[in-house]
C-alpha cells in the first residue's frame, strides 16, 4: 500500500499570500525563459509589486521596489480608489535580463511577441476560474490598451491573484451589468469590470510550483491583523513539505501592504 502523502496546514495573511504567489510566478517556466531572452512587463498592482520584488531580486540580488507606490487602482477602507499619478512609480519592464529604465509601457506593449510575458493582477476571481479587473479609467487603463495586443499575438498572459478575491458570482455576468456610467452613487470611484483570461496563479498554483503535489483551501477570513487570511492544506513528500514549511516560516510576518496618497472620488 502506498504511503499517504504528508499534509501541512498553512495560514497566510494577504501580504504573505502575495509573497507566496510572487515566488510561484518567478519560478514559472515562461518567466524564467523570458528573463534570459525576451521581454517581461509587470503592470502596476500590489500583488505585482511582490512579483517585481522577487524577479528583480533574482536579477540583482536586492529587492528594489517601493511597494507602496507600485499600484494604480486599489480598494481601501475608503472604497474603490486610485493611487495618485504623482505617487506612482514606473512599471517594471525587463528585456533580456536587463531592466529598461526609459521605455514607456505603451512602446513595450507594442513590441511584445509570443515568447514574451505580460503580468497583470486581478481584482476578482470566480468559482469557474475567470478573473476580473476593475476599470476606473474611462478608456480601461493599462489592461484596456494592452489586451488586444496580448491576445492577438499570443503573448504569455500571467494573472497573479489571491484567493481572498474569490467572489460567489460569475464575473462574466457581473461585467455585463456594471460600468462607470451605470452607477447612481458609489463608495469610492465608480468602475467597470473586465473579464480576463490567462494563466491564473493563486496561492494554490504557487504552492504546487514551489513543491507541493497538491494544495487546496479549507478556510478563509480572520481577526487581529489576520483579516483576509486563507487557510490551505498542502500535500506531498516529507522532504518537500519540510522545505515548504521552512519557506512559509520565512514568509510569515510579511509587512501589511500599504499605499501612498489615493483619490477615491
């Protein structure tokens, strides 16, 4: 009789989840390939800030992203908001392992090919695996300008998103019913919703990339700075589970994500 897989129980706050997801994204085959030869565009977003952190750390050995400024649209206690343009940093664009410091994201998107990688986080995830991005910009912002090129050329589209963003409703159906100009009133900015399709990386996929044979959520929520936490069971060999628990222990205590000045109306 085959030995039952070892199980470990993992609890991750939203910030810890972002770090786990980022480590998974960094280790994706297409990302590692594009780091050597190709282009990687990392759009703004709090989860993407961690992705940029991890990838730049691999390139230079140092984390150099100001995560408080690496965001555009955010949800805060004030509602749906955007980080003011003056407070944002530039998107990270990497070409053949070198950070591009002067190229605009619009120009970089225009040059993408099938071997390249476009990374953009999401604001929602539904039970059928569809992701959705909130749109505060009247023309759809970065995703609005990029999605046609990414889809037409078959660019590797990676969507890092935590399972805390799971909603119990079809994103496709929700998108049909909302839009900036359809709201009578709003807590924060009125927004639209765009369904997007790509390689979704949640904590579950990330844990599998990092060595688990399987992983699945068993609970969510929390109090006392544990708000938004997810509880996950990971399975695998004793060796891999010991390695994974060591990694999780190093991630525990990740500082809560904060953002700079925001506009919410």
